[in-house]
């Protein structure tokens, strides 16, 4: 499989491109040679096969050979709202959730978030997470570059939620509804725009659960009797959603759905 790199849409519009900086370093680290082929993507769904014409210390000249057929956008658009976690746990979730196919990650300062950041640091952190998302996307050959938002407060999440058909909020104190039941409740039609919101190490506060459940699309769910770590829970839910509604199972690459991949509703089997 070819190595995959992200460049700007403007650059990808040219037939011959000179790559410098980080990408050039990356070429060297991978020991790529002249006449090797790579894939260049604009991170917005376009990807092209390109040939390395010339490799010099000051830049690599590549020529675009052809567009790579893509199956279109990700079949399922998932936003992951993530109660901000300590240090490298956050990085782990960003990296793994990109591999699992998340489209947007929104880090959220919740009542029990331990990490504090000054205004200036928020942007810096976001850039670091975005870099991790970029390298994870290149590694798993995604032509969509997932976005990491600047960390927000609980009060600011509503604008992201507006267009969501369903928002699953795993909550360990939810006793009435399992994730399975919530998925079953979605019925025959697969949502195209979903979200998952998991809490930080200390979980959500009562106030936050009240705030969230006042939003119509929000559905609090139990993930079972075992309390998962804050970094495990989002990955667990994303895997299930991708299996049922994403390209890991329920939806074919052309967007059509497999009838039998839906969870059967009781009495209907
Ligand atoms: N307060 C908890 C830990 C929270 S776990 C404790 O007793 O230690 C961190 C996050 O993971 C939670 O906010 C929730 O979103 C999710 N989570 C973990 N296990 C869960 C479960 N069994 N059911 C629902 N959500 C869970």
C-alpha cells in the first residue's frame, strides 16, 4: 500500500508540486526514492496518486498521475465529544477514534475535568491533537482529515449538536436503557449524523446530565455493569456504531444498507 500524505486543496490542484518541510522529512524517514509513488490527499475527500520525480535536500518534486476513486464521504458522520482527559490518554483517544472513523472531535471542559488550560494554551493543544489526528488519518489512509475543535465549555456544545440525529451519552448511572436498547430504538433508518459524548475520569456531574438530557437528540445509555475507563468507553461505542451503521458492517461502500445488519426489533424476527 502506498504512503499517504495530506497537502492543501490548492496544492493538490496543480499537476506538479514541490513538497518541503514536514512532508519532505517524512519522505526521508520512510526512505522513499525517486520514481516511488505516494498518495496525496487534500483531507476533504480528494486523493491522487503521485510520482516522486526529484528528491533534493530542499524539496521533493512530485507529479500527479491520477485521481484515486473514493467511495465518497464516510458513510456515517460521527462527532465525538470528549470530556478532557489527562495527558496522553487524550492523545490515545484522538488517535484511536480517528482510526475508528470519527469525523470530528470536540474536547470539552466538564465539571470534573482535572486538566486546566489558559486561553492561549487551548489553541496550542488543539494543534497538537490535530497533528495526531492527521498522522492517524494518513496511517489509516483516510481521505477525510478529521477535525479537532478548540476545547469548549459545556455551554458551547449546542451549536455542534444542532444537526445531529442522535447523541449517545454513556452514563454509568443510567439504569433504564442500555446502548443496545437505544440502538434498537433507532429502528430501520440508519442515522447519518450521530454523536457520542463520554465523560472524563470522574464521570459527568448531575448538573451536566440534566443539561444534556434537556436536549431532544440526547440519549443517556448504560454500557453494562463494568465501569470502563474514560479512554475505553468512547472507543467501545465508536466501534459499535461503525459496525452497525458505518463502513465496518451495516453500510456498503456505495452507501446502500444491508437489510440483515440491523438489530432486529423484538417480535419482528
Ligand atoms: N465516575 C466513574 C467513572 C467514570 S468512567 C467512577 O465511578 O469511577 C468515564 C466515562 O466513561 C463516563 O463518564 C461514561 O461516559 C463512560 N462510561 C464508563 N463505563 C460506563 C458504563 N458502564 N456505562 C455507561 N458509561 C460508562
